[in-house]
C-alpha cells in the first residue's frame, strides 16, 4: 500500500513540475494599447510605426504573436521587437499599423488575447 502512495506522490509532483515548466506566455488575455513614438526599439531596430510589431515584457525578440481584439474578433500577427508596456494593467503594446488592422486606433486600449504562433 505504501508503495502505491509513494508512486502517486511522485506522479503528482511530476505533474506539478510539468505545469510549472509550461511557458506562462503561451496564451494571455488582457489589455492592449498602441504606440508610435521613439526612434529605436529595445532590440536595436529602427521603430516603424506602420509595421506589424509589438512590445512585450518577457517574450524573446523575434517571437510572432497573434493578437486578437476580443471586442470585434479581428486579429493580426505581430513580431516582438520592443519591451513594454510600462503600464502594469496592459499585456502588450502594438504598433499603430497593427492597431489599424484590429480596430484599436480609435479606442486606444482594448481587451485582447495573445498567443505565440511560432
């Protein structure tokens, strides 16, 4: 009996480790905003306001992310090339070009879901 309890305990511990090791950024839901200022991004690239790029706090530069506007269902794939947002309640800042694609320019801030696609 003790052998089975030990095995169940080991399996529970392994499951907990696997869950903890899963990337926290694989999918997120929260607020997004757009920006168009600055000359250089944190990755060293020249900032292009009309490009399909975004700023995220932790995702590696070059990661492609699908950003879906939860109010209208529109989505766009952006490439992470900057750090931010610097407002804690937001999960991503997209370039103005990406904001246009998902209908975010006028609102300024909206609820989105983001998911890594590469």
